[in-house]
């Protein structure tokens, strides 16, 4: 019998707790071996009902326990660089929640460290690539059956934002998913970003200009635009419309029971990303586990993390200047030859 | 220049008033010449803003005015027989709101009187034949492109019922439209009717068993069923699903602006038949006017009125007995050779 | 009895022929009195089956016939200025197909001529204001029930373009409708236009860069964008998504029978603007006739024609320069105080 | 660490192979320990890539291997009785694909054998109870927020049938799912079944009368009807519309990317039950595994298997007679007190 992956989950906050539950109850071939959190009590609470899992305050202790052979990083982004470099040294398979790191320079350091190991060890948590809608749209693009893809119109709407969500995070925390999705759908790099600021909602916290309209170009000239609206009140929605030479495709439509009551037809809007992308997270983690057991990665690479970090930097600058800002990337290392496709 | 049709509208109640407004503001080639109502004040109110139109308490007076050359009958059904026979004698083009008459025997008398005149003068107000959805479904059936039609599942739902709406009227006032629509869609006569009574809503007035499930067969064996639910609270809906050998077709879906708000997606349910079938009424009346100016009828004939009256009789008997009740028709007069198609 | 409007239709091409048919068979209160076309044979063909209508080679002859008391202008746009000034001199009620004139300077001359007459005589043919979807969205904006309107995402897609359709006409013939619709929905003027040119379809004729992404701002900062794609192959589509503070509204969704066959669900795409906006044209012409009989106009004014001409000029310049181009308007004459609302 | 369930899968045909793959790659907490098939080569092929799993020609050998502590029965239904009784004797947790057994008498023997063990060991494979749509509809019924449930309109359509699919199997193999779903949704037993045979498709194999219209009543008088159409050509569809006192709910609508191309809007019809109910099968098996590890069952019980067997018997009789046939059940053993809810 194959040994299951023994995973250390670093970070027991919202995303971490979600992944711990996922690994413990739904993912085949992996078990939670350790939970690491600076807040040791939170780590202990997370493993309370998982026999065979231990709680630690540091990743080093978890690794030294001898029971860990894989790591899932779910801490805030500014802590990723250090955690990634440490795990790369131990040659562990790594699933790193997005972003890889918060900026292009630190992301590039991670890329260089991974390249030095000679193989891809880091998979980045862009889970949209595992969502049925994006997968089917990606297949349509690559099949060529509707001709070339020409434009993408994206909507990314949240009901509201947690405390501490800044104006820059509209780009770095939300639009970052569209940056990767556009790269995934087109198999191209993004070459420029521009941000339009117009009329703002009265429902946003101080400091946020919400919504924003983000204009994106890819290397072959595909035009994309994103309405990012993070205090949209009505609910959660992530949707994309793609204009091809021979047809128009929409993904991300509403679903669920269709109810007619009290003069209204319709259903319930998805309340949040967990409901919208829960199955995609399951598929993502399972893909990582399956690949890790073979010594590979099963999704977006460190290069994808680096390239989107560069987009985010350009996006934040564009937010401030109102200008179109070019996205410039280092040369792609040979290790990542076949990525984003 | 062609003379416009000078129409006497008999009955200035809800449907009559609606048709008066339609003839006066939207229908090309016809004008309201007279409004007839036993309640003369109601007739006078109806013509108050229509220059050239007169109010009368009886149809005879309207005809004697010399200004009328067509008649639209919008009184309650039990008054139709007399009004139809009088108008036939004057050889006027007649648009008669459904039902032709309330029962098969009186409807047959009208048919015989019309046959005696040698041409079709009566058009019956089954306006669904002028609704885009039914028309397109009818074309699909006749084209044969989806193979034979095998089953029809119909829904007829009202938010509530006006005072005086009886249990029999679920059949004679509501399902009567499905009787005609099924005949129109299949180009066949109905051969039997059965009614299932199950759990009833607590929202219906005393005496009504609501909803009911009506089972219908046509001469070639097409099975149809109708959910008639006249106190359905949520709004108005008339929809049909058709199962063909090679495909399934739905008409009557919800429309209008698609709104996402407060955790719900959807739109507004049609509030009533005026909104759902307003355009069909316009098309129906225009078709009658155009045909009348040529000396013809432009829609369902007196035969259709008679055949559906026979279905209603069978339906009411089926409601009481719970049995499958056969629908038996007299031989079809040659005059109506090409009807229902 | 009120006299019907006796309309001279100038121009018997595609749009003119459509309006002649409409006036002759569906519009209450108006008749076709004259058809004017430089190609007299075309004019004669248009009146062949209309008793009481005459054909002329010039508008002057039609007016001198003494049988005309209203005019509908359906010639190419470059002929509008002369026709409008002539009809204004005769104080006729005028329905002028869009555009009012092809550029802002000539449109302003028409505005000045109308202002000199002291009342509004010109209604411009922006028929979207009579489409159910735009009307309902406009009502939602004005009601405030979803909070302020923040963004509009518009799609305008044609299957292909007629011979002679130039790159500039993407703006002046197609986006011009969105210019007016955005003004109508926001009750504001447009302040700037920018055009993004990205990857182009291989299906467009030489000289057209298709599709284009048009970025628009209104005076209060509402951001709008339009995908204009006039060789989109799949069919015709005009749709808008509106982001409000408290909800998202879509209009222009697909309709008609819902068919499941051969592994596919769905229905038929609207083939062209006649099918999509036929009912809106009917409503527009009826509104003009009803208003003209009262000595008023019943829709968009010459001011709306002028303001959209200025948007078109800016749009064409933006197409060439790639820059954001400001839209500058003359001061609004008091005569048009309540327009666009 | 908890031990995983070591499952013997009996039957390596279509459903068996599907469940083997599911247990091996997606289900957490269970492994395939043995595959049993009379055709030993088929069993061997099924375990070829599963380290730690063995192939056997009989269940007895699998049990004697000492490596099995649970059993999933996926053989044809006529073999279930024997397999169930053997597994009950060994006190194993059992997941039995539907039907429990082919008729009510044999199903009752299984119930009695299970009751004799003193606890529920058998879970029956009615996977619709694990489908999101049915779950959400069930919740709506039980919440009472739309008032009482009054009627259910069900559609069960397959593109075609495998060789050997008989006329009786329309009831026993297909409608059996609706029998259970109706019991699940209403929390009531079915009291009668009737079958209408009308016009039949020309696409069905000899011996099948297809489609059929099945009329069902529950103990409180809820009326249900099922269109069962197993050679419907267009694709696969399982959908239900529920009429409540205060609203109408549809589940099972079409989904996936929404494409406009070549004059059509829409998407792809689900091709078969694997695509439609794949996630439900996963959820069902996971629920059984989780419950089995606690010594319980996590879904429909042997009572549900017995009650639906009685419905199938009545349905087949109704198919032949055309009459309404009562469904009569033995008294429910106390062991199953809380089932179907």
C-alpha cells in the first residue's frame, strides 16, 4: 500500500482551518500530520479531533517531529517567502496559498531557489484553474473551435470586506485571481494594467475606492477588463464572458434551486467564495496530493506566482497613477517551460 | 382609402374595457364606434374620451345607429349565445371572447347558425394562438424537425381568484385555454379528460379544491397533463413543456430584467394575464380586424369554441367522478375543414 | 373623430420601407400619405399597395400635394440637415431616424433652427428608449431602490456588416445607440470617450478593426464600457449589465423557446435588430404619432441628437489617437430643459 | 490514527468499476481491499493498479482473506438477497446498490434479517438524497417556509437504453429513483401508482412502450407524476418541479458554460447519470464510510429498499392493467423509526 502524504499545515486561520478540514475528511491519500500556528492554542484546537495530528508553534518543530513529508502554507502572504525557502531546503512538496509572495522581487527569489533544486516543488493556490467553469472555458480556447479569443470581461464581486482590507488589496488580494485566470485562459503573459476610478459606492470603508475597473492586455493583444467590486452587498459573484471570433461564452452564472415566490423568480446568490469554489479547492488539493506522491506538482507553479506578483505591482501603481503601466518579467527559467497551459 | 372597421364592443367590464382601449389606441384599421352595456353609465364612461363613439344599453340600439359594421362580444359567457345569433343575422364580423358559449349544446346551435350563413363570421378569443411562445412551439410540431410530439406538460397558475370563482371554473374558465392550446399544438381533437384531486392548498376559498391535476388524451394518443392552480400566491405563470421524439421544448419561461440583490438572483414574476398575454391580445385583435376587412376570420373558429365547450363539459364531469370521461363531438361541418391547424 | 396623421416618409430604403409597413398596418392614428425617394421607382413600389398614398421624387412635391401634415425622415444621415431645416420651416411634426446629423456642428444648426420655432418639433429615432429592458432599467435607476448606479457594461454585437461599413461607423452607426442609452439611463451627459484596440477578428472586412472596447465617463463619474463587435458571426445581441450600490441588473438576455436536442440546451439567438427591437420601433412610432396629434414630441429631442453627435465626434477621434477625448457641449437651450430623463 | 475501512467491492461491472475508482482515488477513510467478480479476470483487471487490493471469484473467499471489514454490493439486483444475507451474518457494514432486491417479498426477508441483528447495517444506494438539488428541495419542504408541498412533477430522461433493457425496467430500474426521491422529499410513503401509456416514440427498441406517464399519490395526498422517457435522444435529464402553497421550485436545470454560436444560445446537455450525479455518488460513499467507521449507516435504509420494491411491484402491475394500483406495506419495524426524513 502507498503511504499517505503526512501534511504539515502552516497557519490555522480561516483558509488554514478550511484546508485542515478538507485534508482530514475528504482528500484521499493525505492526512493532517501537524498544524503550525504562532498562536499555539489555535493550532491545538485545530488538531483536537484529528487522531495522529500534532500542534506546533513553529514549522521547524513540525519538521523535526519526523512525521511530516509535505507542507501546505496558509499563513498571511508576507510570511510566505521565509516558509517557502525553509521548505525548499528540506525538499518537501509544497502547496502555497496565493500569493506566492507579496511582490515581484521576493517572488523571484523563491523562483531562483526552486530552480536551484532542479525540480518543481511549489504549487501555488490559484484554485480557479480547478473550477469546472474556467476549465471548460480554457478547453474551448485551446480547441480553437470558436476561432481566436479576442476579449474577456470579468466580474469579481464580494458582499463586503473584512476589517483591514485596504484599497491596494482590491488588486493584490482579489484581482490577483483574475490575473492568473487570464494567463491560464490565454496561455499568455499580461503586458499592461490600467485602473479606472469612477463613481464610488457609499458602502465601502474609508480608504477604499470601490468599485474599480481594471484594464488588462496580454502579449497577443487580447483585451480584458475586470469590474472589481468588494462591497457589492447583494452577495458573491465571480463570472467571465469571453468574446471569440465565432461565439460568446459565459461562465459563472447563478445556479441552485429556481424558486418562484411572492412575485419574484430566481434563487439564492452564492454567499461567498467557500460555496462558489469549495469543489475547486477539493480538486486542487487532491491534484496536489496525487502529484506530490509522484514527486511532481499538479497545478500553478512558482513562475505563475512570480508573474502574478509582477501584475499586482503594476496594478497598484496603475491604481495610483491612472496610467497604463507595463508589466515587465524576467526571462522564464527552462524549468517552467510548459506552464500556464 | 379603405374604411376603418366601426366596432361595437358589447360589455364594458374588465375585458371589454381592455379591448376598447386597445381598439382606440393601438389597433390600425378599426375604431370604437359603440360601447354596449346594460349598465349605461359604465358604457358612457367607456366612451367619454373617444370622439365619435356612442354608448348604448342594448346591442339592438347600437346596430340601429347605422354606425356599426363589426362587433366584439365581451360579456359574461352565458350571454354569448343570444348576442352571437343576433349578430349572425346581421352578417357582421364577430370577435367573441371565450367561451363561445358555456356548454356544448348551445355552442352547437351557434355553429349551426353560422354554417347556415355559408361563411365563417365568428372568431373566438383564444388569444394563446397569437402568443409568440405557442406559435413557435406550434411551428416546431408541424415542421417535424424534432420528430413526433409525444407528451405535453402544462402549468396554469394564478396568484388568486376573484370573488365568485367556483370549483367548476378551474375547468371552464382556466383549463379551457389549455384545451384549445393542446388542440392548436397537436392539430387534433381531445378524446378524454380525467381530473386528479390531491392535497389542497389552505389558501383557496371555500368550495374550490385547488390545485387539480388534469389528464388529457388526443386522438393520436398524445398525453397531456395540466396543473391548474388558481390560488398559487407567488404570481402568474402559463408554461408548457413538450416532449418530442428528438428533443424537449419549454415555452413560457420567466423574463425581464435579471437582478441580483440581497442574496437573491432573479426577476419579477408576471403579475397577471394582462402582462403575460397583452401582446397576444393586440395581435389577436389586429388579426381579426385585418381579416374582417377582407370578409374573413383571422383566428379560432366557432368549431373551436364548440369543441372546447365539449371538453369543458367532460372536464367538469371528470372533476366530480374522478373517472376518465370521453369527449364526444358531432361531425365537423365542411365549413371548418381547415381549422385548428 | 380626430383626423389621422398624414405622414410623408422620406427615404424608401431598408429603414424607410420598414417604417412604411409599420405605419400602414400597425400604428393607430397615422397613415402613409406620401413616400419620397430620389429613386422614384422605389417610392412607387413602396406605395403600390397603400390606397391613398402617393410617390414623389422630392419632399417639396410631397408637401405641395397638400395631403401631408407630418414627416418621417429615413434617408442616410448626411441628407438629414437639409430635410430637417425644410420641415421645420413648414412647422411639421418630425420623426428623424438617428443620427440627427453626422457631426456636432450641423446638429447644432438644427438645434438652433428648432429653438427659433419656439417649440420642440423634432423627435430623434433612438428607439432603445422604447425597449422594455431599457425602460425597466431606467426606472430602477431613477427609483433609487438599489442605491446609486456605479458602472455600466454594454455589449453590442452584430453577426456581420453590410458593404461599405467603415471603421468609423462602429462608433457613429453602432455605439451611437449606447451613447444615447447611457445618457438616458443616467440622465447625465457623457464627458469623455476612449477606445481600446486589441486583438482583431479575422472575419472583419479590410479597414475595420473589430471588436473595439469603448470606455465612457458621465458627469457624475459613472464608468461605462462598450464591447462593439460588428462581425461577431454568432448572431445579434444588445445587452447591458448595471452595477448599483446594492445590486446588479442585467437586461438583454436571450429568450424564446428553450430547446434540448442532440446534446445541447438553449434556443435561437436573435438574428438582427429588427427582431430584437421591432416592438420598440412600434412603440416609438406610436409615441410620436400620439404626441404629434397633440403638437408635441414623444421621445428623444434634437438636443439628444446633438449631444450624441458630439460623443461620436469624440469617439472617432479617440479611435484614432488611443487617448481619452473630452466631450464638450454648448450650453443647453432652455427649450430642452427636461430632456433625457 | 483511525484505521481506514477495508472494503470488498462485489461486482466489477459498470457501477462496480466506478465505485472502485471512487474508493481508490477520492474517498477519505476507505480503501479497496478486495474486488469480487464471478469473472475472475475482470476482478483482477480492476485491482491491477491498486496496491494492497486482491481479486476473488466469490465473496466468501474475500471475507476469509481477513483483510475485509466492509462490503459494497454492485452486482445485478437478483443477486443482492444472497449477498446481503451473507454479509449481515458477518455483521459487516454494507452499502448495497439499488435495488435492495427486485421484489417486495425478498426485500422483506432482508429487512427481517437486519432487524434480527438489532441495528442498521445496510445502506441502500439511492444517491439522489446526496444530490445538492434534492437536498435543498428537501430542506425547503421540511422548513415549511413555502407552506405545504402539494404536487411534484418529475422528468427522468435518458438518451437511450442498453441492450436488454425491458419495458418493466422503465419502472424497476428508472422510476425506482423517483419512488425513493418522492418518499424522501415528502417524508411519506407512497400509497398508489398508475401508469398512462400514450403515443410512443419510434426510437425505442421492440417491447418498450416509451415514454410513460406515471401517476403517484402519497399518504397525505401529495400528487406526483413522472415522465419516464428512456430513449429521448437529446441527452440526459433528471428534474423536478414542486408546487407549494406559496411558491414553485425547480431543481435539475441545465448548467455549464453558456455559449452563443451560429445562431444558437445555450450549452451542453448532461450526457449521462455519471456526469449528473457523480458528485452525489462521491457524497453518498463518503457518508457511508464516515458512518460505517462509527458503526452506523449514513443514508437510505433497508426499509427504504423494501418500500420502493413494493412501489416497483405496484408500478409494473399498473403498467399492465392501466389501473391505479394500491401500494401496501408491512408494518414498519421500530428499528427504522426515523427513516426517510
